[in-house]
C-alpha cells in the first residue's frame, strides 16, 4: 500500500503529524519519513498559506 505523511499546522505550531501506509520497501510511514517530492511541488498553488484566497 502506498504511504503518506500528513501535518496540520496553525501558524508556526504543528497541531498534528502522522504517517499512514508503507514505503516501497515495506517500512511503515511515520511523520518523520523522508519522501521524494520531485516535480510534485509544481502543482502547489503560488499563494502563501497565511493569506486569504480569492
């Protein structure tokens, strides 16, 4: 099963961080698991998270 690490923040505070699933090698994913981002970051919106969206 593919894995994902998720973090919920409020300002600069981490409210919740967790990992779910497994890595390609079968290790469990945790909040501290390193992930390869590659070109995925291109799809992130250009607005800053602390500014309201239109």
